[in-house]
């Protein structure tokens, strides 16, 4: 599995359920990198997107996936839009493994240890895509990290976990105005 994230110089990755910067070139980079793959994220990250991302399967880790399906308010609107756009929402009891994640599917799963451990079965790239709690729990399971570094400090309430002792900076894969993308590899134990 590969992690993909964007962080400011002060480690901030989010504010009030959103991204505290607007960098269209970084969004394009994320789309290019993850297209055709599977995104693993927390429920708040999915909701912050406003809609599922085309061309990618979604696996959402939640403490209570069944509650998300029957949710009201923002979640009810999210599910209505997703279903109207042809997305299928599936729950953990139906889990068939990574090969069963279609491009227009959102899998809602509890926990994640057995799912993350089975990632090697996937024939498609799997990307850990946030938020802060998901990175904290699962970053160590990733072999690579693609990190967009926003070249300023911002205020926020979600931060990227310490990772430098577990990963080695290999290269800068992209530079653009206001940010650059670094590729890290997990250090050998």
C-alpha cells in the first residue's frame, strides 16, 4: 500500500473538516497518481470530498459502518448524490477482498487490520488517503509515501503524524508554485 497526503510546513493537513489551501495542480497530481486504484480513508475524509472520486474504488474505515448508511443530515445528502451518480455502497459482511472493489463502489468497513493485511492480494494500487487518524493507524503498513509539501504554515486542527524515522526521502517527483511532492520509501527494519 502507498500513502498519499498533503501537509503544510507545520504538519497541518486539515481544518474544520476540509483542506486549508486550494492548489489545483496538487489536486491534478493526486488524480493522476490514484486513478484506477483503490482509496482507503476514514469516513470524515470521504464526507469532506463532497462526492466519491471517479475512476477509483473507495474503502472507508469506520468504527460503525452500518450507522453511516442510515445517517441523516450531511451523510444522507452525500449518499443520495452518490447513488444518483451510479455508486454502489457495500458493507463489510459482503467483503470479497480487494479484487471485489469496483470503480463505482464505496465499501464501508469496520476496523481494518485484516483488510490492510490482505492488501497484497490487490491487482490494483491501494492508496491510504487520510485523514489524520487513519494515517496515524496505518501509515506503518505503507511501503511508499507520496507527500505534497505545502510551502507555508497554515492554521488547522488535523496534523500528519511523525513519519521521518520510518521513511526515507527518495526523490522530489514534482515541483509547482507553492508546493512540491516528495516520494518516500519505508526504511528497512
